C-alpha cells in the first residue's frame, strides 16, 4: 500500500467530487475523480487505487453495477458506497456484492475518514498476513539451504555481502544445486525481506503469453483477456524478481525486459501509460551465458545488465562433506511427509550416498532419501533400499522379453511383440526402439519429479521436443 493512499472518487455531481477531494486531501490522501461508472472503470484499468468511494445513484452505470464490475475485474479492490438514497435493502445488496461499507449522505468528514482508515488498515493486515504465510513457506524452504563445506561457506559469505545491496545477481550452477534457494536467501537477508519475492521460470511460459505474463495486460487487450492482470514484474514491485532459467528467454522478450529494467518502468499490454517500478533482479541459469551470447542466443547488453555480481553454486559431488547433514534433514522431512515413524540411515547407506556422483545434485539426493525411507522394511535404511546400484557396479540389464511376453514397466505395461519372421525385422526394431525411448523418457521424468525443463536438459532435448515425445507416448 502506498505512503499516500490513492482514492478514486466516483460521483456524477462535480461539486460533491470536489468537496470530497479537498476533504481527503487535507488528511494526506491522493484523489482522482470520475464523473461516471464507465469513467471509473477506465481509471481502474489504467492504474491501481487503495480504495474507491462511489455514489449509488448515477446515470448509465449505477453504483451497484459498478461495484459488480469492479469485483469482477479487481476482486481485492476496496469499495465504499456513499449515497443519499440509503435503505436497508440497498445496504444489504451492496455488502453482499462486496462493498466494504455503506455511508449515507449528507456525509460527515470524520465519519468518512474513520471508515477509510479502518478499511485501509484491514487491507494492510490482509496483505501482511498473506505475505507472512508466504515468508513462512519460504523460511521452510531455506531450511534446506545448508552446508559446512568450504565451497558452501564461500557461497554463504558472498550472499551475506550482496544481500544488503541493490545489486543485480546472476546465479550459475547445474540443475538441482539450489539456485532458487540462494535467490530466496539473498531476498530474505535484504532490506526488501518484507516485500514480495516473485519467482519466474522463464522456460515454462509459452512464447505467445510471455509479454502478458511479465508486463500484465488490461481487460480486453487480446482474445481471452477477460480480466486485467498486473504482471509478474509489477507484482514484485518493492521486492525481488527472480528470473529462473533466464537463458531460455526468447530474443524479442530479452529486448523488452532489458528496456523495462533500464527505464525502471512497465507498460501493460493494451495500456498507453507506463508505471514506475522499484525492484531487485536476481537471475539464474544452468547454461554458459557467455557461450549463449557468442552463439547469438542471448543479448550481450542484457548479459552485462544481469551479471553485476555472479554467484556459482557448487555441485554436490564437489562437497561430499555436506551430504550427511542434508541426508538427515531430508530423511526427517520424508518421514514427516509420509508418516513413516522412526527411520535412520545405516553407516553403509550413508557411505553409499557419499560415494554417488549425484548428477541431479541436491534434488536427486532428496528423492533418493525419500525412496529409501519408503522402501526400507524396518527402522534402518540400508544401501539396498536406494534406487541406484553400488558405485562401480553396473545395473543388471533387463532380460529381453520373449516374443509372446509383454515387458512390465510398473503400473503401465507396454506390450512389445517381436515378430518371428525375419522379413519384418524393421518393424520389430522400430517397436523395440520406441519402447526403449519411452522407458528412458519416463524414468528421466520421474527422476526429475515431472519437471520437463530439467528432464529435457538431462536428455539433451529441447523442452518442446520432450513435450511432443511425452504426449506421443501418453506420459502426461
């Protein structure tokens, strides 16, 4: 909520609007006037207001109709009705439709000011409660951001240095190393900790919706824009915008984002006027951005705009000393989540965990711990409970199915029929190849928790190619 609350006054009588504007101005409010319900909707589509004071009886769109339209487009907007035609029925109708309060004319200055103060205080408490719940969840997430190895201590030291500044930070590292947790830690330790942290997966937004998602849109700006949207950048105003997988941004979007960051303003799709923004940007990628710039896939000017301070997250294989503390934390979370009772890791199980290379890093470790906790028969988790073989020992090859037998794959059986006739060898090879491809895609998707972006990177495919293949194999 702004320091000087903005109020939209809606009344078809000019002298009423002026009196209320002068009255509210004396108490530190910034006012804008609208002579009709339609004019009020235009104002609300172009800028945000802390509260709307509207008359009930107006030509054209009356107060109750305006209230319904406002709540349809802006559900959280505070609306207070003011009218000389106060009746019990209209008061009940207004409150049911979502009005905060209902004041009769002739109004008294202290009555309107008191009502506004109560309404704005209630809105502030709702916002704070929503933000507090979000921060509690983020705090739980940050509990996983642990490490005693020299590599992680170096990361923590750099986070402590940059957190108090306004500097843009570029976080580099493999998938699963905790780049988002590092970004959240920067935000939580910054002066912006009480403002929003808005994460954006740049690789998960369809290209045709990207501008609208980032910058927002006014109602009716394009087909399907049934409601106005602030956009992700405006949502992070005053806080931190986290651009995850920033290398996946299309070039045309990179240009628009760069301009918004340089000018510190955004203009919603379908809107003429731009709005000022104040935010901090933290970006992350598992790609080599310098190589992306050289290949022409990432703009050099945006690269330098984001790479003010760089932070590299070390892979788990380079900090095995952190595995025991992470493993015990993940085990506690897995037990609590699945109601498993008391569980502990045997010395051999912990040794097996520390010997793994962990291509999926911390995310893969967490998944392995949860599976081990679920699969273990007793209280103690042994090496055999984990979903991987001992180091240096290849996994036992699956037996080839006989010509008449199906190949079992979990709950969904894929029937592979190898024809006995050599003349149909091409068909058999094609069917076996497709089955193998489906199995690999399914297992990699499971290993990455269904995250198609990370699974595609592990398979060496584009995200779109993986989605196409997964849909073709009905792996939804």
